[in-house]
C-alpha cells in the first residue's frame, strides 16, 4: 500500500492541500544557529531554552520515523488596516489550537486504521515547526522568518503529526526572496533586520506580560499581533483564501469596538474573546493594549472600568509619560 498517497488523499478530502513529509530525526543542522541565538540573547520568553529538546524529534515518540507537516490557511479577506486599531488577522476566527487539533486528530485516527501509530501537535511542542515545514517541502522560510507557501503565502498556521510509518520524504524548497527586503524595511522595530531579534518583534511585544515604556509609541493600532511584514510581502499579493470554516472571522474581531475592549469585564471576555486565537493570553493583556492605543493615538474613548491593578499600572504609566 502507498501510505503517502493514502494520507495525502485523506487530507485533500478534508480540504487540506498543503501537506509534506520529512524524516523524524535529530535536527543537528540547527544546533549552531540556536546556540548563536542563545549566546546573543536573541531568544524570547516563549522559547524552550534547552537546545537538545528543540532539535530532538525522537523524544515525542519512541520509534517515530516520519513527521507530516500541514499548512492550515486562515485568510478569508485582506483588511484595510491603515490608521485602524485592530487585531492581527490570524486572531479573527476561532482559536486555531482547537480548529487544527480537530483536523489532526482525524489524521491520526486514519493512520491508526492503516496500522500505524501517530500523535499530533498544534503549537504545543518544542520542535522548530517552521524548519520542519520547510524540510517537508510545503514552503520556504522568508526574510521575515515566516513560512511562505506557494498557494496561501504566509497566512497559514502549522500543525504536525509524528508517525512510526516509514514514508518517503519531500524535498525542501529553495528560498524565493532573492534581493527583496520589503519586509525588513517596513518592520516597525527592525526585529527582522540583522540577527532577527524576536524580542523586538511587535507581535511578541503585544503578547508579553511585562513591556517597557519605550514600546508604547510603537503599538500604532496593534491590539494583538502584527501583520506589517506580511502586508508588503509579494508572495501574499495573490493568495488563495481559506476554506476552513473555523477560521471565518468573528464580526467583533474584524470590526473592533474599542470602547468595549478598553472597558472589558471578565464576563464579556469569556463570552466573546476567550475562544479566539488571542484569548489564551487573558483579558488583562487585551485591555492593556487597547488602553495603550487609545491614549497614544488620542482616541475619543472614555476609560472608566479598570479593575485590574496590573492594567491600572500601565494606565498610570501612560498618563505620566503622555502627561494627560
């Protein structure tokens, strides 16, 4: 039986058409790069600090032989974001962990019916998933450090399945960025220039629990995440839209009610925002970011419901800096 064809056909039957295979192995070829990042303090707080754990795919399954990498497109429409306060596009729909997990679980069941073992991961392991996706041939890693696919550009989530089945690997794609550096030019903090310091990435900064005052002016409407480098990428100009219903944008995420978020209470957060892809970070981060944008951009919104001492601290810091 051609297991690769069987799995590909099953995935395509669910609408997943960007799927690749690579050998389950030790990614020793990444060791020097990861060590360089560690020594130069380029790691961020969300990264695993033990390099061996990051490059060893065997630790997840005894007898693992193949990693299946799958791209899940999430773009339903391109927004007009200039001058707007809003969320990064990837957060607009249902929490991607839940949506992708449902697909990957079905793939694991299918592999089990073929006689193999399989486990799946959705952003819950220490492996270098973009590098694995690149090795699997489903895209190349761009100058902005994002995985870029031919059909969907970089507007994709990634998921992985590890199986004990021996399946032929696909060939990695060669980078197609060439001399293009548009993403590096527009990056608001220079995070993807030079050594690519993820600690300066605005997407990361909007998600950090503790941020320094120097970053407030850089938010410029960003409530959670940053799409700036994606918006200028030539490979994102004529991409196909997603057919995954779970990623269809919620109206309240696409069209932000700033007054609601600035004064958000726990019940509203749990009812509306908790099940989005930014809900994992909690109410206070979203409220903090909305207050930063409201005050820095001088929006006509009344701030009247700050119950969290954590959020109140940021509010007072902003008042002091802006002398409001």
